[in-house]
C-alpha cells in the first residue's frame, strides 16, 4: 500500500497500525470505495485512546 503523509510530511503507512475493533465489525471494511476515508480517519486518530467514527455501520447478522 502506498503511504500517506501527515501534517509534518512524514510518511505514514496505514497497514502499520492495527485497525480499531469498531472497524472490524463495520460493513465498510475492505470496500475499496471507502478505503481512503477510513484510512485517513484511523490515521488521524492513531494516537487517541478512544476511536470514533461518524460513518460506522455495523455488519448485519444473517438470520439463519
């Protein structure tokens, strides 16, 4: 994956940071059209204790 650059111009690789638990249960995870915004949101909050996402949508459980 190509790096992003933070405000100081430092290269930041999204794959080097673990995805927050909220992302793992979001239906947008892995969708290429959402990847850029999700990565930027995660990178922006990478040093925060609590992760927040205003566009979170839970994965729907199937009724089997």
